[in-house]
C-alpha cells in the first residue's frame, strides 16, 4: 500500500526555481532541459507540514513518512542505520573524532534502499507496466528487491562486468536483466523503455544527466535527518560522500538544510564528494558541468564520465569540495577499514581515502579535525579480487 503525502504541493527546479504541479519529472526541469541545461526538480510541501524533528512515530525510515512524497510505502526495514565511532582510526589519521554511517545495514546492503522505497511507491501509485534502471550493482539489487516486494515487474540494464553476487541477487527477485557492452548504452535502452513503453525509471537516462527519479532521491534526505540527530555530526567539520552523479550527496544536503531550518543543526558540515577521477573537481575548477569526463576505475559504484548540477549545488552550498582518489590508495584503505571491523565495498571505502587525501592537503586539510564517513555499502556483494 502507498499513500501520497497530502502536504506535497508541487515540484521546483533546483536551478531556475520554476514551480510545476505534482507529476513525474524523469528528465528533470522541462524549462532547463529545453535550454540544454539539465537540472533536477525537488518536492515542495505546503506550509502546514510540521517540522520533521517534532514528535513522530514508527521506526526506521517510516518514521519520517510525513516528510516524504509518500507517507505510506512498501518498506523492507530501511533507515536508522548506525553511526559508529572510530576512535583508533581517528588517532591514526590525526583527527579528534571520526565516525562512519553504516548504510550497509540497510536491507539490501546499501544506501540505495532509501531511494527504492519512495521510487517504488510512486511506480505502484502510477500503476506503471514495469520499473527499470541502469545499474552497475547496488541500485539494481535494491530496486529489484523493492519492486518484488510491491509486486511490480522490474528490468535492470547492466554490463557483463557486474559481479556475480550482484547478478544473483537481482535474478533471485525475478527481475529481468538486460546486458549491454557499454555503460552509456544502458541509458539508451532505459530511455526507449520509458518513452515508448511507459516504464518508470529509477535512474537517469539523459546525456548530460540529471539526478535520478525525484521521488526516489527525496528518500535520501532521511539520511541527512538521521545525521542531524547525532551529536557527532553537529560538531563535524566535514562529511565524506562517495559520489557518482550526486543523488546521495544532494539528499544528505537537503536533509541537513531542513535540519538547520528547524533549529536542529547549528551549522552545515562541509560536504566532500569523493570521486574515482576528476569530474566534479573539474567543474569546481571552472569546467562546464555538462562536459564529458573520461576515466576508468575499479570503483564501479561511483564510476561514469558525467557530473550533475545537483552535485555542484550541494557541494557549493555546504562550503564543501570534491576530491579524486587514487585506486591503489582506496585498495589500501579498504583493508585498513576492515582491520577496524568494517568490510566495505571498494567504492564505499573511498570515503576514507578522500578524507586522508584531503587531510594531507596543506591548504585544506588543517580545517578538518572531526569527520564523518558515509559507508554506502558493504563488501560482501563484490567478487573477490
């Protein structure tokens, strides 16, 4: 069962601020798209909606249902993931405090479950023939699981490089898998399925890209809410977020911004986007966000040659930055995290590498004394090296 939030009033473009009636915006803001500047839209709620930090009921992500597009949705138990202190690792890194938000504790093992819960609610409400997504692993596993729970057909478009554990997890739900040789070719198939067959896509399919489905991305702000509830975050200098096209980065920013508006958070921690090679880093240096940023990496979950306006906006509004990391350093840091009890996916371990790389910077590192890592996914779904 799914129930749309009666306080959901409209959607607003994050770039031009144009307001739109409640609907579906798979391709972002129509006005900006027509101007060849793809940009996401976000839900707007009416003034009668109370603060998300007033008294609420329930558990996990469901307790924030009144502040999401769908207040009732198919849940597998996502949200309320632990924030764990890492005192020994903090000392090793020369920090006063370090903690990690273990999104690996979500039902399918990654942060993607927060998105899938709201996206599938929208798909079910729309009575679409099928949901679809382009994914290298985590999103595919998550969307397939939530679609199965809601009784919806699902197709995941991926490449043969997907790891065997991810592939098996998707297949076990009954979802269909379509294989293509090139990652950008995935988007062509998804685009055709959306435009010609009426499927609802959880992920972007445009080049240059926008963010993922806006109903789904809104689910990520609950991670920001949870962070704002913790004392360690209220004094953190920076939060390190493994980033591809910035859905999670934007969601965290949006949740923290709402926490500040509600007086729950005194100051916005800097958001640091961690990348496998320079993309957003180039945009912050002056390159057009719509550019192509070629590169190859083992960090499949945060790969891709594109950046988004939402990533740039989240980083700049929070006073943060972007940092690219060396693959060899990430491999070392994955083992270092495991030695402290946390076995993460390689892309998730990049958060620590981003911290260590930035901390070593003479001009930026000195300002970081307390930090939070977003552990986006555990390592058990990756194939052995």
